[in-house]
C-alpha cells in the first residue's frame, strides 16, 4: 500500500508540474472547436493545430527547491507508511475499511469542489485509483484469494462514471488504457470471466467481446483528438491472440503466424491511412509493421522449415485476413501522407512486399533464407523512402526515422555477419573504424537532407 501510494504521489506531482503553465487557460481543444463552429478555421486546420500543440507543447523544468519539496513529501509519506505497517496487526478490520471509505469520500468531495482546475485533475486521478487499492485492502484484511481479472473488472466498472464525466483527458485516458490492458490480459493470459483460451464458453466470449467493444467506444469518444483511433491496434492484437491462443483456431505454424501478423498489421496501417489518421495514431502501427519486417530479416538463421499445427479454421481465417489486407492496399487512395500517383504506387508496393515475403516463409529452408535477404533489402528501401518523402514534404521527423531504420539494419547485419570476426583486438579496431565511417556517412546524409528541407521551407 505504501509503495503504491508513493508511486501515485510522484505521478501526481509530475502531472501538476507539467500542467502548471496551462492551469488558468481554457483547453485548446475547446477553443479550436469553437473557432471551427464559428467558421474561423476548418476541421483539417483544427486537427493540424491540435497535433502541433501536442508535439510542441510547453516543457516544465523542475527547480532544485521543487525537488527538495518532493523529497520532503516522500520522507513524510515513508514515515506514515512505516507507522501503519508497524501497527498493522493492531488495527482492526472495521477500522481499516471505515478509514479507507472516509478517505475515498474525502478525495471525491475535494475533486468535485476543485473541478476544472489542475488540482481537480490530480484529485480525480487519486479518486480513480483508490477503489482498486480498496479492493486489495479488503482482500488482504479478510484473507480472500482468487483470480485478479474480476477485481480489475469491478474497479473499471466503479471508475466508469468518473471517466465519462471528467473534464480532464488524462483521467479518461488512464481508464481507457486500463480497459484495453484488461481486454488483452484477461482474455489470453490469466484465468477469470474474460478468459477465452480454454473450452468454449459463451459467457466468457460475450464478456471478452463486450469489454473490447467498450474499449473501442471509449477510445472513440473520450480520447483527445489525434488519439481516437488507437483502438485499431487493440483490435489487431486481440484478433491475433484469438488466432493463436483459442481452441477454435490454435494456430502454431510459424510461417502462418507470420502471415497472420503481417496481414493484421497491414490492415491496421491501411485502415489508418484510409481515415487520414494523425501521425501519433499512425506511429504505433508503423512501428509494429517495421518490427515484424525486422524480425523476418533474421529468418536466415532458420535451419529447417517453420512447422507446426494449423487447422482448417485457422488457415481459412488467416487467408481471409491476407485477402482483406490485399484489398485494403488495392483500394488505398490519396491521403495526407501520400498524394501524388507515383508516391501512391510506391506506398502500395512497400505495403504488399512484406505480405508476399511472409508467404515465402511457407516454402521451406531455401525460400526462408531468400525471404530474409529480401526483408533486409526491403528495410533499406523503406528507410530510403522515408528519407526521400521526408525531404520532399520538408519533414525532419521522417528523415530522422529513415536514418534510424537504416542505421539499425546496417549495424545489426554487420554484427550478425561479422560477429565472429570481432574476437580479437584487431577485429575490434577494424569494426570500430567501419562503424565510425558508417556513422559519419549517415550523419552527413541526414544533415544534407535536413539542410535541403530548411532551404525549401524558407523559400
């Protein structure tokens, strides 16, 4: 209890400090929404301004005096926790529960009175988390045991009214993130009413799907602009879990698992591109897509075919996902990231290439090694595409991302291929010189691209 409370206090202090400058101002989202209603700006301009505000928001520096105040508060909190722990057995069960309920009511009343302020946001976070601590306190006091997902489900139900009524996005965001986490963990990793990895039970499936739908609804309604489509990734992850872990499918073949993973990630990415999603919404999908492609580049270490169980239902579902991914790529149109026809064709080719490589993994050892080589080449092409598109779009972030992808691929393959050579002093020296030359060349490229971007923006 004391440790959890300490972490909570530190988080609250960080939140208060990060919001100090904006404490007396109206929320930017509300101001821009009003401007859009009055016809001052368009909906696209409102979205772009919100994204820029999120990327370039103020940063609060913590002074030495503030750190001393935080340290003093932690010492006091540690002392109180130590006193409670020392006398825990002497405190009766009724006193513990009544004291907790009194604290919960006090925090709730204080949060209501401070509604709309930075202090109110901090108190609402405490109000949201306290019921979970209370469930743990109740179970510890009366020596109760059982699976954990039910306790978290009860906590989320208790916190739902606060999440939907609050004016602070951080509170609703924490509640929505907790629901998303419970959806995955409760469905596939722990036993409980949401678990669907055992024999088929309609109540478990119904509850698991219901919690998933609730997470999607809260993401679409409660999350701030630029984050509302984050539930797309949750749906993709949950679907992958169903394919791999549930009795109707139970997909175990490594090659088909790769096909399913690439298909779902491609569907996720294409759906966001179709919806003109923000960069912050697109980043997780692009990261997972690149990560899967990077993992495929290690397949040349496989000495045999990727074999395992794959029933008819699993194969049919995987093929359906692959077909849906191909259809989404084929229907991909111009969007805020890719507008020119030539760029659109390049984007389609880059999206369909990993899917083609994943099917190559099903053909045996020689094809697997060829797919691994092709994955490395494709990663290099993706890096170049990011740098080229970033240079044309005057986006330093895309240029830096392309350089980062290229650097990771080159360093990984260097260590992968010449790792056995780096065993002597001479080997280390040669490797160091080669890596230094690589770093110098990439940095020169990055600076040249950024320089052309700056000149283009100035002109």
